[in-house]
C-alpha cells in the first residue's frame, strides 16, 4: 500500500520506503528522511535571485548574500523531479521536514479500508503521472477528503 505524502512522494507501507511518485524510484527508509535518498544541489542564491543593482557599486544589491544564505534543491536521482527546496544558512544541515510514525500510518489506512492512492489527491496531476497503475485503472482527480 502506497500513501501519497506530497505531490512527489509516496510512503510504501509494505516496504517502509520513500518512493518518488513520478518514476517509482526508491528513496530510502521511510522511518528516516527522504532527503537522504535524493541528489542535492547546493545553489548560490545569486543564481536564483540575481542582483537588482550593480554589485560593483553597491554592497547591498537585493540579492541574498551567499555568506548568509544557501539554497538546497532536492531531486530524484532517477527522473530529476525536484521534490523540495530550502533556504538555509551556510553550514546548517538539511532540515527534517517530515517524520512519520509508520506503524500508526499503516494502522490508520488499514482501519479505513480504502486505497490511499485513490483517496488522497494533491498532485502532481494526471499529466505528470508516469505510474501506469493510476493511469490504467482510470483513477484521476478523486477528492474524497
């Protein structure tokens, strides 16, 4: 049983693994952080937010200072889908944005008696889905919350 956790992540309760929703790639132990199974691009914030005024003339350019800010982009190593982005001070470890009680999550869905893939619908949308199970069964855009 796979539970959609974000628009780009499942937790597969049978294997207790994080899984990329677009391509099905295993991202590691669901009792830990999915970020450990991703590729991380440590971006210079000036690439994302270029200076508005000339950095040769002005100390403050309205662009984040890389001495105080970095941008981490987390991507699936198989399909390249960007799953998360965070702004952090240099040297700060990646944040842990989700910790789940896998046993309680499993119990919750078993008690509901429903398929979480049919009940939970928050993207990425049928145009981005490459998972053939959802496509062939014709289950799209169900919003039973």
